[in-house]
């Protein structure tokens, strides 16, 4: 199996003129503690392919939830988040609000904040919630020094 995996990576890298492992780098994440930040993170993710110039519009990226949230495309995989549902109580206006939200570029400061939180595995959200989560972690794991 190891040999098969190595050969596949070599084949893939030659075919796509790249180097390295297929999944290099560590998984990055952050805890989102605030509904406003949740929607900002959702915009960040939906607009990544546009920022990377892989597509002109987020709906053109095939592995995105954008078409589901913005246009109501059916999906058995996606369950709408409460923050998304709060954009409007009716479906069509909610989808329009989501399209409008994603039509606005994220400010550079917010992009940096999301990236810093993700790269540092830190929480993203209101300061009070951050402090509460930290206090809870310290109380739960006192010997680890969290």
C-alpha cells in the first residue's frame, strides 16, 4: 500500500507539474465564537477560490456551498447554520442577502484576523467569549497550563 501511495503521488505530481506530498502542511482551524464572525468566515471560505483566481464568481467553484446558500440548490449534505437562517425569515430574501454579503470583499483587517486565528489555532470572536473559553480550559486542564 505504501508503494502504491508513493507511485500515485509521483504520477500526480508529474501530471500537475508540482512537488511534495499531496496533503502537505497541517490542518488549520479556529473556534468561531461569534455569529458575525461565523458569517465572515463563511464568506472567507466561499470567496477563497475567487481570491485565488480559480474562478471569477463563487458559484463557479464546484466544491462550494455557495450555490446552495445563494441560490437554493438542493443538497443532502448541507444543513443551514442558524446565523445564515437569521439573514431573513423567508428563503428568497435570505438567499439575496447571502449573495449581497458575499458580493462584498472582506476588509484586509478581517482577512488578517481570520488567517491569524486559523494559523495560530486561536478562537475568533468577542473578547468576553474568548476569556470564558480560556477560563473553562484552564479549569478543565489545570496541569497542562492551558
